C-alpha cells in the first residue's frame, strides 16, 4: 500500500509541471505566482507557508542559523551536530527512527552548509501517515540524545568523508580557494571540518552547540503542501513546542578581502590541473544581485552558451567544461570560475579566462547577448517551481535570507529590467582580474607553465 502511495505521489508531480507551464506561455504576465504566508510561533520561530493542494504531500524544512560559520575553532562541529539529528532521540535508536519514517512512507534527511543547518521531512498528508511522521520528526528535532554509540559511528563516518575530500582534487581546490579568499573568516574552513578538529569533538560539544543554536529565535520553518493554514500552524507549534525560545544569533561580521592577486598550488598526481579563480563577491541581499546574475549567465553561467564556454572550450579546446558563478550568502560569498584542463595548457587557460573577464568588464554584454540571456532565464522560470520540492527550495531561500514575500512575483520583471550599463557597473564594482585568487591543483608546474600575475 505504501509503495503505491509513493508511486502516486511521484507520478502526480506531473500535475504541477503542467500547471506551471502557463508561465512559459506568457512570461511577461507577472500575476501572483505564490501566496506565501508568514507568522511567528510563541517562541519566536519564523514560519513560512504555501498551500499546494494539487498533491497529497507535505514538505517541511526546519532551518537553523547554525552552519559551519558558527564552529568557532571546532571545525566540523555544526556539521556533526546536524548529522547526529535523527541518529538517536529520547528512547529511539537510529534504526527505530528510520523504521518509523519508512513505515509511513516518509522521507527524512539533514544537511549543513556554511550559513545554515536544515532538517527536512516529506510525508503524505493522510492523517494516519502524517501524524506518526510528525511525531517522530518532532522527537528527533527537539529531543536528540547524542548518545555515545551513535556519536562514535557518525564521527568515524565523518572522518572517512574528510579523508575522501583530502584525496579528491576538486575538493582540494575548493578548500584552498575558500581558505585563501576568507583567510581566517568563519567561511574559510570546509563545512565538514578537518581531521584534527573533528577527532577532538565530544558528545558534550555537540549538546552545547545544539542548546545554543537550535532554539526558537534561531529557527525558520518552511511548510509547503496540501494542508490548511490552521494545520500548518498546528504543525509549526508541534515542532517547536519543546524548543526553548533562546536568543537570535548575532550577525557575522562583514568579511574583509585583501586584494593583490594570490597564486596557490596544491600538488596532486593527476593528468589534469583543477583551477579555481575568483574573489569576494556579494551577500544575498545585495542590490546588484540581478545585474550580476544576468551578467554572469552571459559570462560563464549559461550552459553551452556562455562566453567562457565558447572561448575556452569551443574555440581553444582547453577544457571540457568551464563555468562561473556568484555564491551569495548571509555575508559576502565568493565569485568563482571553475574548470579543469591539461596541465601543459594551465597558464594559457588562466590567461584566457582573465582576458574574457576583463573584456566583459570593459564592454559588458552585447544587446543580442542580453536579450538571449533574459529569454533563457525567464523561459526557465517554470523549472524553479515545477514540483513541491522545487517550490520548497525557493520559499526556503526567501525565508532564510529575508527576501520579500513577493520575490517570485517580481522575479521576471527584475530580470527584464537589467540593462547593459547595470551589468557593466556591477561587474566593475565586484569583479577585478587583478584581485583574483588563482588556485591550481595537479602536478607541480614547470616554471614556464606557472600562472603569472597580471601586470
């Protein structure tokens, strides 16, 4: 029976896809896209709710301002705390928790990032399935036990994952890049932590972190699905009932970036070189978000159509794929160009990317490029909302970063309103090839192959 219900749930996702296709038919119609309701619980948790009656499912994200940026010097603490949620709670073992969810066809998972830690539940909305799922979910969120047996197992799994990262060239490049750009700032270290710090973590460390950060005033709950407003209120109250109000966490300080180009190499026995280039970018609430988003789509974000793809791959044949992106966070996230190339053409690839970025800063996009980018971005808008899960992701983004509730309603207008001058001005403010960190990971380069600083 439960298998059939799961199949019904996933097959029925086509219903939303069909409904959302109306956006593609008339992309200029900026009528109400989603009605997002917002309120606070008695213990200060912020709740965002979207009623979606098309499918008999509900998705819930409980998001805490408790990412790795709050590790202090105990790198990996936030990630390990979040990973332990659902491994033991009150009198329930990890196997019992998993069985409880499986018995009612519910999906449960957790994830941790630099800014946030999230606990997720997906359930069918029939009361005989939803109520047991919510009961288990509430228990694991509000009453984790961090027992020593589960802790030892999860800690060992985390150490194995760290070891794997240390042997993966793309991860090595990413970690070197973040460390160089942020240089001691809370975003500098890997979310998963490092071997030395994770080895020292104890259940008591996790419990202290949980008590400080997993509180009502530090919580955002996003509910999307086939429930009423009254039911959503009841669900939010149930989840937070045993959660202390606590205090909202203090904002992170603004990272300070020291320009003057840095060139960093990590040795790795590979036939190719993994390259990361970039610098400090913007926070999610930056006023230039849309000019930078549209501009980057043209420069390196558009799959198969960007300038970097055409020049670095198609024209010069230096890489299989290359892309750039801004990664805005609570505080300034990075601007990053990523690719891998043959070791003997590393310097050529880096020089070409710098040339393309500088040319884009100087001239901006052409009118043809801008028109095509807008059409592609707006044409892809329905894909942002083509399932409950996709809608949940969008609303969670709005909720966590405090964006306007009308963000999706005005999204296409904001894209359409971007001009060539907007893009040029924004890129010249936030992207400078002479200030970029350049990270290469691969075999040691000969002196004539090493990247050179821009003059």
